C-alpha cells in the first residue's frame, strides 16, 4: 500500500483540490458559459467525492472521477436550464417604468383639474361615460335626461376639455 492510498479523504482531496480546482472550473465554465455556476458545480463535485472517498477503488483516479462528475453535473445543469426556459413565459407583461407612472399620474391630475372647471351636467356625463363605463342610454336613465342631451353634453365637455388641456401644456 502506498502512502497516497493511505491518505484520509481530507488530505487527499486537499492535494487534488490545490492541483486541479482551477482547471476543473475552466472546464465547467467552457461547458456552461457561466463561471459562477461552474465554481458551484466543481465545489459540489469535490464535496460528493469527499463523502465517497472510501468507496473509490483507485485513489489515483480521483481526478478522472472528478472530471467525469463535473461534466455530468454540467450536463444536468444544462438540461435543467432547458426545462426552466421551456416553462418561462416568452414575453413578460409590459409594466410601465416608475417615470411613466409619474407622468401618467401628472396627466391624470391635469385632466381631473380640467374636469373640475366643466359645468356640472357635462362633468357628470363625462364621469359616467369614462369612469362608470356607462352607455349613452344608461347615462340618460341615470341623469333623467334624453340620449340627445347626453350626446350634446359629452360633445361640449370634450371640446372644453381639449381647450383647457391645450392651454395648460
């Protein structure tokens, strides 16, 4: 029995780690194109080998065992990423930026301020139409006026709002 084969797992793996860690990380990084994941995989391979050191038939083949373990773990990681990509939504919903939200809020504030300057019936028609999402017939019933009056109030309100908002630009 040689001195190397009588080493315990800690001593043997420390020697293998010191001599081959960098080359194993380089191998994994080339396979994965991700250095962080490569380092993690190599470290996991060393930990797994440490736990199985006593079952290793030929301690001189530790590097070959590690290399095979790293390659297999890289393949496993790549398969996992394919599955993750397959189940990830292709397009994420468009969400406005914080800046867009502020601008939208500012525009809403301008519209509300302009609405306050409208006569009561025009303002009521606009609120029921655009906020309440009511039809002309439903607005007419709600306000107790004819559909023609709803159209007339809406047209005047739209014209007034356009003028008020263009003035404040």
